[in-house]
């Protein structure tokens, strides 16, 4: 029988799986969280270990946190149902293990041994399997060798089953071809925007009855948002910076400390080939100059690669004796030979980088502000301790503002509030959560500022009377009236537009868009413009609204996907692979659910609560 050489990916998969088996048990071990409880229950004849559930739960948590970009609390985790999802995953896995056993599938001792000896944690300093290290690692994690090797054996057998189930699971090529044909199709279309200046008649002034009706029919537009009346104190480094005096010597010291930022000398991106003798270097340079060879060939003849000879970004001083020779080039090229500490060399300059030297006087204002802000941060850290003590002692925000540099202010805050402290995400979060029962507590801002807030009251959403929003009502009524007139005009023009009667023939400014894909967009137009062009019959016009008028669009040509195009072929291959992967995942999920439904599942709720209490701090 032919054998297949194991790929690096296979080895990595082994290490990942085995690593999860070993280190997922740290802190729980084979004896469980209390030294006696070993499992959560059974699936068929298979035990559901605490460690497997712990590992699955941590995996679900890590994946979810990566998706949302922040850590979640144990309470959030359970509210979302991650613990139940992890338990279901473990149960499905053990149901497959039971099926594997029932089918008589197994992985041999040789395969298990091969997996064990490949794990780095079990290897000695010489890179070979160390029997003592193996025993020590398992003992340290409260694992028995037999249990660990059984887990490896089950994983291997389960993979055999999975491969057998998924063999030949592929979607018809026609399916991917149809999707690619849809995605790769392009269109040419024209469009024109109708705006107020195209209207012949002047826009009338709204009557009182018009305004009353508009105000009544559009209450949301004139209703204030529900808000919280909040008092707060705050202090940021910028508030203190202007009053902080900075001595000249401190500015000079800051400039020196940041010299790499302000003093950037001219440099070159350089490659260098060293030669044993001056003659060899001269011959190589002459051959390059005569164009009988190339720099790359010289490098290759020296038994080197371009990566070996790449010096990177070098200043004239860093190049030593060769500096003047290299920097004499006024444009990229090859020069030399030039002497170096390692012998004569030929240099190639790939780019010339101009320096950027900013004098002390040029950056003085920036330095003063930066130093002042740094000192302000330190001052705020000291002030924060005093504020903490005052608030803990029952001081009000007003008291704190009188005794410290913190400034007292108030805001009617809602979710759309902007400006001042409302521009800080930390304040937005605190304002959204604050209740009347909360005492002011000191919190930090992203720029190292501090604040504390207090809820003074709730302001319900309120419909503003017409008298107080009359100007806004006039503006909105007028805009609506203009839009209605433009829409009526567009609907009169659109049926007359065709390939023989383009938009320009109606006195409109016609914009041409060619070879547009479904995912493309046109700057300054609604996102629906391109999709409308694809959904409209060739040679017929369609109308859609826009923020500043109405748009008429007409498709002029349809270009079907070119399946001979390498990019389209690549797209078809990528999409086909994704479809096959999705189909395989769905098939195996259905197979796993069937296997799970064929066995008895017994989970000890008391043990599960105990594990959740340990892992989540409750449950």
C-alpha cells in the first residue's frame, strides 16, 4: 500500500490538539475541581470530563471576545449561552467517540506513540523524546498516562470517522459557476441627478396650516431625546497644561531625548557584496558597468542571496569608509569598489532618502506642550488620591470642585450627545449606566484625565411645540416639497429615457459608469445606485431618491462573466473551496447530531453548577 508523507500542517494539528488536551486540564486535572469529582456525566458509555468542558468553554469565550473586541464578564458569558454551547460541543464529541467505539474503529499503538514523541513538551534538550519529561508533565497536570493516551487514541479514531463521512462531499461545480457568474458580471450604466435648481417654478412658502399638519404628521422629527440630567466634575491634562511653566533646560533635555524623532539624517537603502580581493571587486563592477552581468548575478555567483547582502537603511556615517562613495550617487544604482572593514565591496543603492532635521526652535512649541502634558498627568495622579478620599468621605461634587482643580459642569445627556466630556467613551459608558442610587466615584478618561458624575434627574422625550421649532419645520416642509416635485419630474422623464434617448437629451448632466461590479460604489451617490442599475432591465430607466435630490439611472450594457479570465477562474476556485467547506461542515454537524440522538446523555446538574461556579464565579 502506498504511504503518504505527513505534512507540516498535520504535525501542527497534532500539537494543537494534544496541547489542548494537556494544558486545558491545568487547574482542574484528572481529579476535577474538588479532588474527588472527576466528570460531569456520561454520553453513552463515555465519560464527560471536567477538563474537556473547561477547555471548550475557554475556547468559546476566547472566540467570542475576539469577535467583539473586548473581554466579557462571567455573567455575560452565561447570558449569551456560551457555557451551554461549550457543553453541547463536548457532548457531541463524546457521542462521536461512542459511535467510533461501536463501529470498532481505533488508532494503533504505533500511531499513538508517534503523536506522543512529537510533542515538544515531552522532549529533552536534544530534541528527542524524554520518558521522564513525559511522566513529569502528566503528573504535574494530574493526568494518568493511560488516560492521556486514550484521549489521543480517541481523537485519532474520531478524525478517521470524520474523513470517512466527508469523503466525496463536494458541491456541484455548476453551483459555484452560477454564483461566480452573478458576482463577476459587470454593467455599464448612466445616471443623472435632479436637484432643486432644475425646477422651473419657485418653491412656495408653507402656510400655517401646512406647518401645523407637517408638525403633527412628523412628531419624531420634533421630539427631544430622553435624557439624563447629569452633574459632573472633571480634569484633563489639557486643562492644566497652559498653566504649567517649563524651564528652558527641560525643553532642551526633551529635545535631546527625542533626537531620533527630530533629527533624521539622509540615508540610503543599500545592498553590499564583499570580495576577497580588490581585483575581484573591480572586475565585478566593470562587468556590471558593461552590462555583461547584473548585480543579482554577481550576488548569486558569490553563493549569496539578496537577503544576505541587504544592509537596509544606512546613513553615510554608518557606512564608514564607503560612505562618501555610496552617497556620491545622485540616483539609485551600483557603485564601487569601496573599502569596508570586511574588504573591498560593490554597493547597490535602491533608494535615496532625504533627511528631515527639525531644529529646536522649530519644535519648541510642540515640546513645551508635550512636557506640560506629561507633568499634568503626574499632577492629576496626585490629585486623584485627594479626590478619592473626599468622595469616600461623603463630599459632594460641588465640595470637590471647591477644594481641588476639578471643574464642575452639567449636561442633559443622551445617546447622541457630543462635545466636551461627551466626546469621551468612558463618560458615555458611565452616563449610560448611572442611576439615582449610585454615589459619585472617580473614573479615568482615555487621555489620563479623571471625572466623577451624579444623576440629578431624568428628562423624558418631549414633543416640542411648533412655535419653538418653526424654522426647522419650514426647512423640513420645504425640503419635502422640493423632493416631491423632483420625484414627479423624474417619473415623467424616466419612461422616455432609452438607449436611443439618453439622459443628456433631456437637458440633464449625464454621468457614465462603465464596467461596474455589484460591489462597486459611486462617490456622492446612495449605496443603492449600483444595485438598482443591476436590478433594472437593460435600456430602461429607474428612479431612486437621494439626500440632495432624485437620481435617474439606466443600464447601457451587460458584460457576462468571462470564465477564461484568470481572475474569474481564481474566484471560482476560491468560492468552490468555501462552498465545499461549508457543505462539509453542515454534513458533519448533521451526522454529529444524529450520533448524539442515538445515545443516552446524562449530565450531573450539581457537578455542572459546581464547575461553573469555579470557572465563572457563579452559575
